[in-house]
C-alpha cells in the first residue's frame, strides 16, 4: 500500500492554520502520523475537503431552466412542477451520466463527500425496475467514477401531504412502503466501504405518516445510520403542519422522535426562538442550502441565535443551482447581513473571522451529518484535502489571518487547485481525469431530456 509524505506551508487545523512543516502522511486512504521527512511539497495552504450534506443529483440537469416567469406568480410549488416534469424521463443510465458530471463538478469545487437524498427510485408511473435498487446503484457508480465519498440516503416517500393524500401520478416514482424501503436498505448495506456510507431519509413530515416514521426508526437496519429529513422550508408547510398535527414541523419532530446527533434537519429555515434553542440542544445538524433556499424563495435561517445556542450546521447544494462551497457559505453570511443590516454576523466574538467560523462549522457539521470520519487533516481521518492556488493574485499578500476570508468572499475564479479524496488525487492543476468523458455523456443525456 502506498505511503505518501506530503508537506505544505500551512495546514488547516481546527479553526485556523498551523505550520505544515512536519508534513502529513497518507497511508491506505487515510491520514497517518506526521512524518519527519516529507517527500513532496504540495502547496502553501491545504484545507480539509468540504462535505456536501444535501443533494438531489438529477436536478443539476435543469439548473437555469426554471427562471422564466410562468402564467401566475411563481413559487417553490410552481418550481416543483417544472422539476417533476423534468424528472419524468430520467432512467438509471441518465441518472448515472448526470450524477457523474455533477459529482466531478463538486470535487473540483472542493466537496469531497456528498449526501445524496435520493427519492427517484422507480420507473415511470411507479413501475419498479427489474432491480429495485437500479437508481441507487447508478448513483453509487457515479460517485465512484468521480471519486467523491458518498453517503447514500434512500428516501422514504409515501404521501402527498399532511392529510395523507395519495401521491399524484408524477410522484409515483418516489413511492415505497416501509417494507420495500427496508428491503432497499438491506440490499445496499453490504456495499458500504470507506467511500460509501448508507443513511436513512424521510422525505418530509408531509410525505411520511407518523406510524410509518415510528415503524421505520424502530427497525434494526436503521440503528447507527445517519437520519435526514426535509423539515421546514416553506411557510405553507409550517401552516399545514400546524393545522394537521397541532405543532410546527421542528417542534413536532422534537416532540415525536429522539432527535440527536444522528439527525440532520434539512431546511430548518422557519424556526421560532424556542425551536431554535431546542434544536441547537439536540446535537443534530441543521442542513442549510443557501443558494437553493434563495433560488426557491424559502426564507432565512436564524443563524446568529442558532450559533449562540451552540447549534451545529452544515451546507448542501441541494438543487445544484450552484455547486460551490464558497458560494453556499458566502450566501449564508450575506443573507444575514441583508436581513440584519450588520456585518460579520456568523462571527460571534470580537476578532473572529467569518470565513474561519463558517468553514470550520460546515466541516464539523457536514462530517457528522454524512456519518463519516472526514473533514480533518488528522491521523485516522479519510485523506481528503484541497490545495489552494498559491499563484492566484487573490491570495497576494494574504497571510494566515486572511486567506480563508479571501477564499470565501473575494474569489470569482476557482482557487481550489488540487483535490485528494481517500488518498487519491482526483483533481490536479484544476483538471479531473474523467471530466471530458463525463461532460460528453452528460451533454447527450441533457439534450435528449430537454427535447423530450
Ligand atoms: C425535493 N427540494 O425533494 O427535491 C425538494 C422539493 C418537495 C427542495 N426542497 C420537493 N429544495 O419538497 O416536495
Ligand atoms: Zn432537498
């Protein structure tokens, strides 16, 4: 097994840079104890790769095609109709081509792990594929080709609303009952390895009846797996939840499930101060997807109060209207500045750098959410890292104190030059070995889907 000894001027270490002089070793895909004699200098500034905690891969292929006004006022729900129409013709080969292209873009942007919130399980009208795991396997292959770590979250999706109404025709492809869903998890569980982790997902409170949630969470296969759910993205769903269940979604979930560090609440957008405090105390991760949440007109998360309460958070690119941890973190902060008319909101203490706080929190929360030992340049952690482009004018005269803020706030050209995932260089000098082939396959699929 190859043993690499690498050196950089600075390595990111829990909330800041430390000297990279001693170097860092990589063995069998993981970081090992630092070596006294590094053999290869890889750059000036080396960061841990960022986990992306929320993805619907197929939506990448329609990014930019829902920005034209419809007959009435557009909303999240009209976007969803466009998205459903686009999803109709996607088969497992298409899924593989789209996801491969997307995951390569992710790696190039600095994401080294992705949580795929996967609900497009079946063929048109809900007819299962010969292998009911065909779509899941397409996603697994895509991640392997791109060389990104995958937390595959097959999604349980049963009803079309809080009233328990049946799924409409286009939603039939998402449907499993608890038995079918558990069978899918059991089929996928043995495939897990260092680069593939399985998790559980409930689409939302509106898509999973209470009894089904209880039955699923009580099954053995769910024990120790990460659990993800869409929770409170739109005011409409908060109101529907209040009407149907007598509580707001986050409040209801905290009252009816043992929400703990295994959980990720995606789009915990609409929180009362009491919910904010309660959620923070559970140790669960708030899954924030600022570019999608902006694109869909969702609303803003109470970031300052949540951080002050000790809450954990991570970022996701969700609909993939943008695929960049830089843009997610930038807009996470900018949304708050626009709302509060203050600056440096995520930094809660004097002298703290916003970039440092956000990068570190998103690393920690993202790794927890994905259920993998990543996001630290430390022995035992999977060897994922980003080397910043030290020739970029953007980093001119930037020392330890300013590099991360310049990277996150000033960059308009990519600064991620090289990317290692699981001990293998996937991106070198801005290029990914599979990108030309993947782009060609992707183009063919999208041309067909758009023409359909
Ligand atoms: C999804 N996406 O499942 O793809 C959702 C929209 C829904 C986002 N929430 C559909 N961003 O929530 O019903
Ligand atoms: Zn989502």
